[in-house]
């Protein structure tokens, strides 16, 4: 297994996934939501005719659905094009992994890998994290000691903007110091979508205010003790965890996301 510095100089073509999830820009937004939720994926590529032109994520969808102008719109009238991010930001197959990471840390979760007009694959933060092998790094050097947290009875709507604007993927739910669960952007997106499906346009915004964090949270989130190795955290993140919570004596002391790990990786590479 190569060390971090050696790995960082390798081309992204060695990490990219070739199985692409692609939707046409005219696809109803509801289909993109169902696709993400059923597959537990964060991004879908968007095409126009035969060309990939953009990307759509859960955060893009959340931001669209909670915007003031959208509450009265029938969700079936919204299309992928109304929420996708463009222009497409991509890398070539020979781009060094370290340079791809620098791009992703600007708030980009997925990078198509293109040669000419052809998209050969995609590389994500998860792909990079899955390839990393650290030595004896302490988690308190990597973790976010002050993540945004919530109590179970707080309104979900109050956190949706924080999720979308701050580009965070999960919020721990804590009561009296005890960790109860985790609300991810995927669950938050689907909860808002259900409001559109089940409530008439004139009560949607008001109905959204009734949803509490405990109604959406995922119980039994991924967590490790403070003395766990960083490689264990990476394995959990590579296995699909949005973030890994760090506890000490059953008390939440921090959170580690894929972004935190990649920022730490860059610090090693820079020396």
C-alpha cells in the first residue's frame, strides 16, 4: 500500500468508478430524488442529448425545494434542470489525485473524468478516502470538535438551510449529552419531498415546520471511540457513512467527515 504522498501523485484514473448514474435534464425532479434515496447516493450526472452537462446533489435539491418560490409548485412540474449545478467541473484521467482533492474541497462532491467529450468515469471523496492508509494518527488531530448539533425536538426546517449552505452532510442529534442519532442530507431531502407529495400547496410550508429532527434522524449512526485508529474511520466512510461520530465515555466529542479526512491528507502532502 503506497504512503499518502505517493498515492496523492497517482492519476485519478486509478480510482475512478466507471459505472455512471445519469439522468436527462428533462427528467422529473421526483425521479432524481427517488433514485438517490433508493441507491443511497449523493450525486447524479445530468445529460442533454448525449453530453454530460451538469451534476445534481441532495443539497441542490434541498435548496431548490425550500426556496420561497418553490413551496407552491407541484413537484411533478419540477425537472432536474431546475436544481442541477452547472457548468460541469471535471478533470482529465491524468490529473493527480492531490489536485482532484483540492478541487473537491471547494465544495464539489463528485468529479467526472473526461477525455475529450467522453466521460470515462467519476471520482468522489469516498473513492479517495477508501484508498488512504494512515499510520498512527490521533482522531483529535482530524475531527471537527464543534460540529453543528441538534436536539431531537428542534424543527428540521431550521437546519435545512444550514445543510445546504454550509455543505454539511449530517447533523448529530443529542439530548442531555447523549447521542441519539444522526440526520443526513439524504433523509432531510426525502422528508421535504414527502411534504410535496402528501400536502397541498397552501399548507406545505406550514407542514414543514412540524417535522422535528427526531422524526427524520437515523438511529445507530457510525461512531468510534476517541482512541480508535483513523483507518477505522476511513473504512466506515468508504462503506457509505456520511460521517463518523467520535465519542468518549458515551459523550459526543467530535465528528469526522470525508472532507475532514481529505483536508488532513493535504496537510500531510504539503508537509
